[in-house]
């Protein structure tokens, strides 16, 4: 994931110079071409990730590329234009750690003020393949809740998604327990 803010100086349509200007009151300034008036909207970038369960643990990847090289992330990456978001998560898991996965449900959507990515995180399970490290990965490893490297996670979204995941798992377990006890009572 690239978190730097790219700067654009030229119009992608005609190559003319762009300038930053207010085109609608109350909205952020936009980059407008001085030659052809094309407006270059700086849209968010969509990232699709998974909390990937395998053998009762979850998979984290140690990044081999900048930014945050050496830190741990969820399997995932940018969604290509026209690509369904869950499909991007499946593709990224295959590319980055060699695992064939099945999406179970949406865990959450993570976005932060001033940041470019909108990170969509699914819960998924491994259904095949062999865990390997892809091009952008130094290491693929399984962690339990107790061994998650909280101090060495790459992004805010990584930590927030993992907290939501474990909280979901606990709630789910408790509900099951409640239900089981209730069934025993009757
Ligand atoms: Zn132009």
C-alpha cells in the first residue's frame, strides 16, 4: 500500500499545466487544467484484505517493500478498476502467500482522515494451496491472538481490523456458549 500523496503537475488529457482551485464551495480544492479545464479528481484508492484463518490461527505477512518494510500486514492489496472487491482479496491471497481462500463475511471498512486508502477487510479461510512468501513479502507466518506482533503492525487499519476480528470471535464464542447453556436448561 502506498500512503504517500502523489503530486500531479500536468493534465493527463492534454499535457497542459494543472493548478489547484476551488470549483465548488465547501468542497476541497481540485486540480484543474489551465489549458482544457479538465478536472483531475484525487479519488481514494480501494484496498481489499483478509483476516485469513488457517488451522485455528491467522496469517500475517512481513512486508518486503516500502512503505513499512519489515512490518506485518494482512494479506491484501489494491483493487483493480472493474475488479470485484472480494475477488481482489482472493487474488491477493494467492499471489502474496500461495493460499486458496474462501471469503466468509465482511469484517469492516477502514478509512482515516487525510489518508488515501479505503481498506475493506473480509474474514476468510484457507481452503487449499501451500503457504509461501510472494514477491512483496519477506515472510508469511501464522499467529494466534496471543502472538500477534501488535507493536510491529504496518498500518492503523491492520491493528484496527485485527482488534475487530478478535472482538467478533469472542462475541461469537460467547453467544454460542449462551445458546448451549440455554439449550441444556430446557
Ligand atoms: Zn488539459
